[in-house]
């Protein structure tokens, strides 16, 4: 899927582009409304992530021009906390969804899934991967039918690994999801939680279902 990010904040723009690329999307980014509108009309992405407050053309103006020109690709708008009128304006002018800053990358991924999967209104409440089941409602986890007791941090790590089944999830992505979108602390702390999670999920198995991808991060992959 091709995704266009239109965001003037260089830190957020770079983080989104990197996260989406690592998640398997083809991501391009624009720094302002004019550039974003031009890229959207020329490249016709499958999805647009659009900030409301942009220099030059505002996000709502970009959205209005796209819809007036007949472009119907899904648009997720990024809005500041408490900017209720901005969200109303965006939805009124044709936005498919909005995400309030600050947000976790996993929340954004869930929003992307929600607007691109026409048969679904929200992400599944139960995730099942390689013999592991995670219930988001009851927060119950089983591994090969055995109940596994996880801490909140371990649960969050496992949830993200399962949502990115088979794909690489970086330490930075995990830190951003657990502790905040702009986590700038030491990402090595993730290794401690990963090791504890492995012990709980794998038991006495010789191979862990959570594999380390050297220099990149971690991936949840079948052991047989």
C-alpha cells in the first residue's frame, strides 16, 4: 500500500515515514500543504495521513481540494489535543478518521486498518498467531492453550508483535508504543522485557517464537 504523510513537524514526519516503511508500506512524505496536494494528485496514494495545522494550505484546505477534484482515497487527519472544531471540520469535509496528538504508532496502525478494510469497523479483539492467543478485551493470553500471566508492558509488546506478525518491529517502535510517541530514552530496556516474555511464552522449548533480527529488532515467527 502506498501512503502519503503530509506533516510539517520534521520529527513526526520522519518517525511516521520510518515506522510505515518498516511496517511494509511504501511511504512518501510532504512538508507542507502545497507540496502534499501536488504529491497526492500526481501520485494518487492509497491512503493520506494529513496534519490539520500546515503552513500555507491547511490540512482542511488540502482535503477540500482533493474531494472537490474527485479524489476518494482514505484520509486520516492528525489534530492537536482539544482541537474539537478542527476534527469536526475535517470530518465534515470528507476525512475518514482522525488521530489526536500525541498518539502511539500502534493506534495509528489500527486506524489505518479500520479505514482500509471495508469489511471491518475496528481491529479484531482477539489476535491469534503461531499458537498464541491474545484477547484485547479480557487481556487474557494463552500459548498453546496454556494461560500466560503477563505484565502490562509484556502484554503491550506481545500485542504489537502479533499485529506485525512475521514483520520486524524495532526497539524504537516498541518504546514509542509503550511509553509515548516521541520516546527518546534508552531503547535497550526493551531487551529485558523481551527476555522475560520469551521465558513465559516458550517454556522449555529450544527455539523462541520471538526472534531477534540482528541490527533491526524483533519478529514473531513460528518455531516449527
